[in-house]
């Protein structure tokens, strides 16, 4: 794992028909999601591209709104920490 990791949290990435586990990682320059089995990067959002972070449907869920760097369209990523709130991983 990169040495610029500040903290990481186990979350569920919520999609329309499926959800899956991810590590939500805060680094010096970006927010990343990693596959917790392989630690491969599945998404990376530079801080300057994050438009907002909002509370989701309950107190354990949230939505990250990003601006796609090429198309300039908003993209939404839904996450939930409900099942993992006691599993905070920090360095």
C-alpha cells in the first residue's frame, strides 16, 4: 500500500443491483477505493475533482459527487459503513 495513506475505512460500495466491499482510503492528494482482497485501486478521486460529500439514506451512508476530469459531468458514488462501523483501519 502507498506510504501517503492517512487513514482507511472498510465500506460497501452501493450500486443499483449489487454492493461490494471496498477500502476507502484517504491519501495526501486523493481519495481511493481499493479491493480489500487484492489491494488494487478500483477508483481514485483527486480532491480538486470532488464536488461534494453528502449524507445518504441513513446515518451510515454517504455519496461522493465528483466531476469527471474529461467530460466535466457529475458522477455519484454511494457508500455505506453500516456493517463495518467498528472496523476502522488507521495507520
